């Protein structure tokens, strides 16, 4: 199968998966042909090879949630994020609020490439927590998934 | 996947403020491959198998606990009933020595308890099992971690009253042998009807003969979480809403427990067995089943309405748990161990929660007459009659019931005993003093009830 056929087949699969019988097969063929035509005009073969490599490289993701709760003070976010950066934990989402008078900072981090364990990260965060009179919890995302999603 | 801040904060609140925890991770270990024909070498093989299979249970549980920020309070091992594995021509002394070797293995791997010094005598007692039961009080007095359970009845076979009377004497003896330690031996001895084969909770945990080689069973708790949820309801919320609230909370607790159990099992290379969703109270303030009943609207736990409130709670817990996991097993319900539940203990001490009310409550909950301190002068025959009453509730209702009583030597009604740790403290409460001696000494078997004829 040449590259054009491969691309067409994979686009058809995606459309079928997403829309199923909601779309007429002829319509799918028209859309697929137009996409491949556009692609052939905008991407050269070398770029296609690179694209393929990039897809394979796509980083694995494993999330954990860092929750910081306690009295507000200057520099909490700076201290916490500095430790995350030092240990290669990428921040994927961040949410800060004042809940019932308490400061609450919730950071979702990608721990797949983190260079220390959750346990060690907890110890590092514990130092900030002690210094700034906070509670810092680090929990793997699965606990929230399991408790809140069916 | 994104989570609401409220979802994250709720989970943190449950574990940080409301005592949500995994009460126990229990590794069930099959011992049938340890029999040798000689009791001493069998005990040594059992020790080796425990060390071989479960040596990593403590670090594995700690690792998973840290990953999810949830406490795992106890790490335990349950064994194939030792009366089946140690069976042979031997006496009490040899059994005590074997028990000590097995107990030592528990100490070496740093676990809290080992369950399985157990016998299944619901239909009959072999000569060896008779010696084995005689050894139980001595074993409990001379070991630290070993727990004992004896199944004296099933719905299928009826009640073995010879075994019931024998256990009445065993409870008395266990109390006498540990008299200087507030009869702590009795806290490690449970008499069952319809004993589950996969219960992770002590003192009744064992690894049933039908179980596989090594299995992780998990007991989750969380009376505090359920209490907080029920307490937050307005007084005019109807009981359907109360049940629904309990159910939703039980769902979340169960999901958390199964996640932890599966991870620990994976770490240890064992299969995941079941999740036992039981509201198991602890003496910690706010971790009480009685508090939940009172939050539903009872002035005190023990007053009229208590049985109905407990029935609602128990059923809602099961429904929430069954929806959350396909592998709910063990005892799964609300426990009412008096000394271990600070509010329940207080109500019993104040006379609001009586012995007879506790018996009625066990008809609608899990598990039985649990951790109740009674006068040291109570006779073995009276204890046997109490066992017979409680066991018959289980047999007739096709459910597990159990008895764990402490007839504390030298103590009378109103005296206080302190057992420490999760076992808590208790005030001695009265039992009926009129005799049932002739009844319990008749012996024989109370036939299986008509509901056993299901085939």
C-alpha cells in the first residue's frame, strides 16, 4: 500500500469511528480525497517521514495532582512551581482559588518524565509546607478518576 | 482528564479530615502445599511460605499509599485454616509450638495480625479438631499476632451445639489465661456462622479451602466520611435521600479501595481477590458507626429506631459498593464492635445500648456481637447460649454472624477496661443471669433450617 492509500484508509477509519452510519460512504470518499489532495500540495515526502517519527515520539503521559491548601502568603506558587520545574514535572493545568477563606492551589502535573518519585516529590513539597504553614498533597490521578468517574 | 476543584478537595477532605482509609490489605496464603506429616516441619514450611510470599507486603502497601495519598492502616496475612493443615497425631503443647513459629513469621515481615488459627466444625468435630480447639486459648495467650476463628454453624448444615458449648469454654479459658491483660486473648477469637472464605478483617480472617495460592483482599472503611455526608443533610431530607447519600459515598470509598487493592496485588505479583466494604469504626473521634445512626435522627444509638436506621445504613452501603465493584466480598456491611466505636461504647456504658439491643442489631448488619465486655463471672454455659442465639440469627437469615465477647476476670458491671490501639476501651455491661445450662448441654446439632433446601 503506498503512502497515499495509507493516509486515505486511516482518515476513513477515523471518520467511520467518529460518525459511523451518520455519514454516507460517498461523502466520506469525497472528504478523504480532498484532504489527501491538500496534503500532497502542502507536505513533501520528507516531511511525511518526520511527521511519522514525531507521532511515535509523542511523550507518554501520567498525571498526578498537587493540591496546596492553607493560609495565603507571598510566593507559594513560585516555590511550588520551582520544585516542579527542577524535577522535570510538566504543569498541564493550574487552578487557584480561595475556598472557605483558605488558599487552594491545584496543579495537574505530568509525572511521566519526572526525575524523582512521587514519594521524593512529596518530601520536597513537605519542606515548603512546613515553612509556609500549608498542607501539600500529591496524589496520582487514578484516585480521582476511580472515585469520580464511572 | 480534568477534574473539578470540588472533586479534588472532596477526596482530600475525606482522607485528611474524615478518617477515610484502607483499613487493611490482607494477603491470603494457601498452605495446602506445606503439609509434611510432621507438625514441626509443617510449621516451618508455613513460616517459609509466609516469608517467601508476603515479605514485601509492608513496603508494597506503603508505596501505594504514598502514591495515592491514602492511609493503609493494617497489613495482614490470612492463612488456610490451620486445623486443616496441621491435622495429625499431636497434642496441645505441639500445637502451641507450631503456632509460635508461625507467629514469629508475622513479626519478621512487620505485619499486624495473622488470621487462620481456625477450625471449620459446623457439622462435626474430629478428634484432632477437638484438641485444636482446646489449644486455641493457650495459643492466643502465648502469641502476639495470631488470630483464631471457629465456624460452628452454616445455613446448609445447621448449628453444631457440641462445638458451641466447647467454644463457650474456650472463650472463658482465653479470658482466664490473659486475665492480667484485660482478657485480650478473647479479642483475637471469633465464633462464626456462615464464615466467609475471603474476609480480610481480623480476628475472623482466613484463606478458605476454595481459594487460590496467594490473593490480596482489601478492607476499606470510612464511617467518618459517611457520617459527614449524612450530617450535612437537612432534618427534613426523607430517608430515601439519606439512603441515596450513603450509597453515593459508599461508591466512592469502594472505588478507592479497589484501586489500592489492585495496585498492591500487582506490586506483590498476587491476584486481587475481593474488596470488603465494611464501615469499620475505630476509637478515633469521628470514626464511629453510632455517630451515623445518631446523625440520621436518633437521640442516642440504642434507642428505638436504632435497628431500622442500621438496616438502612447497611443496605445502602452494600448497594453503593456493589455498583462500584464487581468483586465485593468478605463481610461487607456496617460493623458494630462496641469497644472499638467510641460513641457506641459510651452509649453502652450509659445503659442506652443494651446487650439485647446489640443482638437485635446484628440481624440487619455485619457482623455480630462484637467486642462486648461482660462480667467475668459469666459462665461458659451462658456464653455458649449467647453464641447459640447469635449464630441462629445467621443460620436462619442465610448471613454471616459472629461472636467476640470478653468475659473479663474479676470485673463486674460498670468496671472499665482499656485494650489500647484499635481495640479501644469498654465498660462491662450486664447479661441475663438466669441459666440456659440444660439447653446448651443437650448437645447434638440444631438441624439446618428449611431455607437450606434450595436445590
